[in-house]
C-alpha cells in the first residue's frame, strides 16, 4: 500500500509540473501537438481503463462504512461545481462556447488526481477514492442531465448523445479494466505501478491537443477563461470545505471533500466539449487541468505542513505535561 501511495505521489507531482510545461509548449508550437486532437477520447479511455484496473471491493465498502461522508461528498460534487459554473458564466458574461465549457467541466465527476492530493494533504484518502469512483460511475446519467439543464441556454445540448459518449469513454474502459484485473490478476499487480505514469502522459497529451488546436482563441480570450477557471476551482475548494463542515464531518473528511469537489475530471470535460460543442468549449477544461493540479498541490502542501506543525506542537505539549507532572 505504501508503495502504491508513493508511486501515486510521484505521478501527481509529475502531473502538476508536466501539464503546465506541455501547455506552454503546445501554445508556442501548436503544429507539433495539434495532430493529437482526434485521439482525445482514446487517451481518456486509457486513463479510465487504468482506473478500472485499480478499483477493488474495498473502494466501495467505504459507501457502507461511511455513508454520510460519501453522500455529502457526492451531492456536493454534483451541485456545487455545476452551479458555480452556471453563476460564473452569467456573472462574467462569458461567450457561449466558453460558458458551455465552464459549465461542462463543473458537471464532470471528480478527477483521480484528487486522490493523490488528499493523501498528500493528510486527508481521508479512502473517502476521496470512493467519492471519485462513485461520481465517475454516476457520470453517464448525471453529467449529461446537468449539462442539459444548465448549459442549453448557450448552446444546443443532446443529452442522449452525451450519455453515449460518457458510456463509451468512461464506463466501458472501467468495465474492461475490472475484467482484465479479474482475468489477469498477477499481471495487473505487476503493472499497477506503471499505470499512474501512463495516465499522466495521456492527460498531458489531452491538454496539449486542446491548447494547440485553440492557440489563437486562447491568445484572444485566455485571461477571461483563466479568471473563470481559477474562480471556479478556488470557490469549489472553499464551498466544498464549508459543506463538509456544515454536516459535521471531521477535519480529515473536510479536506477530502474540499479537494474532491474542487478538482474535476477535466479530461472528460475536454473530450465531451470537443465531441459535442466546439474546440473552443474544450479550452476551459484544458486550462482547468493545468490550474487545478497546481492549486491542488499548493493546497495539499499547505495542509500537510499545517498537520506537521500541529503534530510537533502536540508532541511538545505532551513532553511538557510529563515533565511538569508531580511525582
């Protein structure tokens, strides 16, 4: 377990740096990366296949062991970020394609990078993994329904077509991953350490493709999109934490819910936007992928340092109590 966590931690660090670097390179040299665009769905399918191979029964036992925490987290995931996306689209008077893209990424399930960030933040990692798993499995129904409800004001939305896309991109690869794990357990256990790095490469490629194809649009509207994405992500962290606090969750659970709500499966957002809207609508997801890995790393590092300071302070208090206890 510790090896898997250390592997995930390293992959998470690589993702944080890699997506920023690849986005800059794709913006500067778009022709070198634009050829990847037709393969975005396949790349995301590979990520989901890897997720399927890592899922175990223990991930879903948390639903029974922590029903309140999971329920709070899942409901928060599918209410806070979609509504924030809608309010930002209206409040910032975003152009139709960008508005639809911001709402779409808000309607996506949690991203797998949130599990690594929760672990680094010393939050409830088991809760984070379960929330990601549950919201991902609910995505074929919930994501198209929310997009239809909230984004159809700006662009036409076919909930059925989007449902089929999410099934093909998310559910089928996850199901194949689960079957592969059952049939080839030993091979999967040997290769499981490699999958986080494969996912990092695929996510970086998705970001590069979207940035490259939309280089001119980003140059024109980049600051507005960045503002919307940063507000969306940061407010997601804050309101997610507040929701967990409102329902009386403990500190580790609050950190898990906050990070899970704030970090989205932006790869799915980019794939759906490119397939059902316009290339420009995929830009908020690409920028979200860059930004939320940076902000998530910073937040996790801050929480980790704070936990270390609290532990050190508690240790000093205990030693002081022992030293001052009368014999």
